[in-house]
């Protein structure tokens, strides 16, 4: 939502930074929480934690860029 709002308003810094920072934070929190619920032993929880952190980090990052596309954000590389 922050990325979409930043893209709609025209704040390039906010629209670019929110998927990068937010995706990492969301992936970390969601991955650890899910690994603790699903894993039965400590080793399994750690292994699943790494897997889920990467998976949810990527998904959250991709959703942030989808928000940019919906808001009509065009990245100016100049």
C-alpha cells in the first residue's frame, strides 16, 4: 500500500524504497513465524526459517513492484 501511494503521489524515493525495505522486513517476520509453527524440531525450524524468509521476502518484494505498476510509476534512471 505504501508503494502504491508513493507511486500515485509521485514520490520516487518512497516508491522505490518501500518494496526493498518492506519486503525484507515482511519476509523475515513471516518466514520466522511460519517456521516456528510448522517445524517440529529446532533443526527443522531453522531450515524452514531460511527457506520461508527467502520465499516470503521475494513475494513481498514482488508485490511492492506490483503496487508500483498499479500506481503508474515510471522509474527515471537519469
